[in-house]
C-alpha cells in the first residue's frame, strides 16, 4: 500500500507539473502574440519613417539644387557687373570729367535742383 501511495503522489505531482507547464505555455504563447504584434507595429513604423526620410531627403536635394542654381546666377551676375565696371572704367579713363571734380556751376545747378530729402523738383 505504501507503494501505491507513493505512485499516486508521483502521478499527482506529475499531473500538477504538466498542468503548471500547460498554463505557463499558454502565458508564453500569449506573450509571444503580444510581442509579435508589437514587432509588426515597429516594422510598420520603420517603413513609414523610411518613407518620410526619403521624402525629406528629396526635398533637401531639391533645395540644394535651387541654392546651387542661385549661387551660380549670383556669380554670373557679379562677373557681368565686374565686366561692365571694367568697360565703364575703360570708356571714361581719358574723360577729363571722370575724376569727380565738377565745375562750380554744375555743382550749383545740381544743388538748386535737389531737395533736403534728395528728391528732384521740376
């Protein structure tokens, strides 16, 4: 009879262990499902972020091209202005009036035609 009690106790212990393992397995499966769902959300979020990053990079590239174009246009305008300055300097280098010294009559005439706020009167 002692053997029967020990065998019954072992069977009960095994059944308890199996029950506990089944319950633990169920909880682990539930946790795996939660983690899988969270992982899918993270993957979706990563795809959305990658798409947003690509759109932002495209916008940055577009703006860089606009800036580069503006810089080239400014440099071309500055080169053109320098060329015009050289042409004007060449054109007036032998002009006696080009040194800025105007006769007094011209200065008086200019003063008479100007106002305190530098607007010409007719």
